[in-house]
C-alpha cells in the first residue's frame, strides 16, 4: 500500500508541482488549500506524511498540527513557510511537527526533512553570522509570539511605536 501524503498549501502552482513530483515517487497524494479542507481530508484518509504551509488564508498551519496528530498520532508533519522565524519553528516542533523548512523547497528537500532519523550534532555551524537586520527580525518574531500576536503588547515590550512595528512586520523576512 502506498504511503499517503497530504499537502496543505494555498499556492496552486506549488501544490501542483509538488503533488506531481510526489506521485511520481509512489505516494498517494491529496491536496488541501486551507486548514478546514485539510482536516476534512485527513478524517477520510489519515495521512502518513504531511507538509503544511504556515501562513494561509484563514487559520494558520500551526493549528492543523494537533488536529492531524489527533486523527493519526503517527503522522509525520513538516511545516513549510515563506515567513521563516525561530519562534514559529519552535512552536511548530512543540506542537508535534517533526521538522520545519523555509520556502522555496522541492520534493527532495521535503522528503529528506520528513525522513530525518535524528538531528546531526556534528552539523557545521554557518561561518557567516546573521545580519543585524535579520537578528532584529527574528527577535521581533520571538517577542510577537510571546505576546500571542498582540501587536500593541509586542510594541510596548520592544519599546517601539506600534506603527513602526506594523511597518516592520509588513516587510518580507530579511535575508541572513
């Protein structure tokens, strides 16, 4: 029997390419465009593997992790996002995802992240440290997470004007 793979992402081009690639590799693939659709599909056919986009129309992909694990505790879940931050990665792992990848990611990277047996403690540390702008962005994301997404409380905690914080949050994540 084929392993079932659930793709949850609101990008139709990405899901079409990934679904085709995984089907060629022998997976039984189903695609959902949002959390509600994914939960419904998972009830009908509990997935063995799932890649879940973090930021979609409606509920966050983080809310789906617990739902999928309640349906099938053996489901291996990977969080994919174009808005990678340390805070959301930590949250995803705490909720039960086995790994986290920033977009863009291809089928090989996704499968490798889902089938990782254990973390490589010998993995080399990057020689080039993060830029100051990236560190600031990561810190803002961490504080925002600690304040459960409340922008006013986050701005107060950072000693920053709320509008300034909103402008910073509207920008794409700064490159390393």
